[in-house]
C-alpha cells in the first residue's frame, strides 16, 4: 500500500472506521493526512512500522479524528509534541502503542496520561520512559495496563 492507496481509501470518508496499514513502509504523512482530513469518524488506526509517519500526520489526525479509541504508532517518527496534540484532542483514547518510538519521553507520556484518563492499555516498550513517566500513567490512568521493557519499574 502506498500514499495513492491512502488517497483512494480516504474517499470512503466518514464510513471508514477501522484501518490497519501496519508495516506499509511506502506510506508517508501525505497519505495519512488524507485519511485524517476525510475519515473523521475513524475509531481504530494501526500505523505500526510506518516509519515515514511523523508528528505532521499526528497533528491532522488529532484535530480531525477526535473519535479515535485505539492507535498504534509503533516505530513511527513521532515525538512528545505529537503525543501532546493527540492527548489534547483525543481524550477518549483507550489503547495506545508508541512501542519503539525513540523520540518519545516522559513528557509525551505525561500528556497522554493527563488528558486521556480513560486509557486502558499503553505500550511504551523500547522508549525513553523513566519511572516518572510510569508514575504519571498510574496516577491519572488507574486502570491502565502498561507494557514496558524497563525492569526497574517494579
């Protein structure tokens, strides 16, 4: 699947609710922005392994797809800035994966925890998250299951 495929899928508009394009390395911000602009009722989106997807896509998705409940951003090129935008505009997020997002830190995780208090599952494996980020999630998202790779959290 390429960005052209995303343009075609975007034609489904609000009828598109679930989309998985995991490991489609030909998809960039251009394609995901089209999905965000036209598919505003999107609830589930899996972008795992789409390494050309960045905060630019996340900004459009956050501002237009406020109904998102589950989002997998594993190995995407996102930062704390993108997570903050997501958190502010998608407070009803239930599942989020930022696995192997090397630019995500405690700051981004704190934003998600503070704004998305109904979060039930968070994958922070292979991220630069310390015990402080972990504590923020536990403080604001009491029922959240955290997947991580840091043995020092317990």
